[in-house]
C-alpha cells in the first residue's frame, strides 16, 4: 500500500530553529493550529523608536492567518500598520512538573511563536466577516444573536492579520526528568495538571429575567 502523505509543515528558519532542546520543536501545521485554537489570549511583540513593547490581546485564526483587533486610534495598531515586524506568542501551561531535585522542576507547556509583518484588513466586508468569526470564536453562534456592528463601530475598529509562515510550536510533556542518582530519594515527584475552563455564566444584573441562557454558552473546556 502507498504511504500516507506526510503532514504539511512550516519551514524552519533562523528564528524558528530551536538551539536548545530541538527535540521539543514542532513544525507540523495541524499541531500548530491546534495549539493556537486552544487559546484566547496572545502577546504581540514589536518595537517603537527602539523600545520593545509586548501587548496582550485576544485573537483568532482563520485558515493560515492569525487575527487580532483593537481601537483604530490606539498607538499599538497604528504602529503595526506601518509594516513593522512583529512576534506573536501563545502559551498554554498544561502542568507543573515536580522533580526530586530543585534543578529539574519544570512545566509542561505548548508555546507557539509566529514571526512576520501584520497587515490591516481594509475591505469592509472582510473586516465584518472576521469580526463575526471572532465573536463566534468566543461563543459559538453568538454573532447571529447580537446586534451587528454599525458603520461607525467598524470604522473605529482595526483588524490586523498575520500570515502564518514563520512559525514554531515548542512542547514539553510527561513526567520529571530526574538524574539517576536522585531516583531513590524519598521525595514525591510527578505532575500537577493545569487546565483552563469556562465557568458558570453570570447574568448581567440588568438582564430581563425572561431571557434564558442560550445553548451556545454551555461550552466545554477550552483545551
């Protein structure tokens, strides 16, 4: 039988090649997308007049592009629209790794870093479509239930897009990696799992009591 096709992969670059622990690097598109889709907040790094900034913001993915948005008057997005390089990071802590020695304590994690130049979405219809995807990303089916943005609201909102081309996913999983000489120490070792969950919805105090909670808010854990 013919071999199944190999998974699509992002090419390695000088910035995405791991020099320390290269065995933890993942470049397959499916794994990168899964890690991105499991998160809600990214950190966007960029430089203004020689000063580094890192801005946390919500994001979403559509195909091979990562998107984030904000106020059109904001300095961060105004600067990014000038074509400056950015680095976007998304990190999940999956566990606290407790070893038999202080030195070998660690974290289980999934961390994506993407490099490139983000571009603003200038087409009004595409901007509206992307913002609808963002609303539905937060709560599936939500965009169809709420008031659509007005022309002014769209005008004062900037949506940035970063094509996913230079990307790496770094993963650490499993138990602690203790030295052989420490294995007999009378110390508990293992992993404390860490998860992120959506809690019970809390109604707005001003909500009409006749309005019931929609089914799309009864969601499962993010990751």
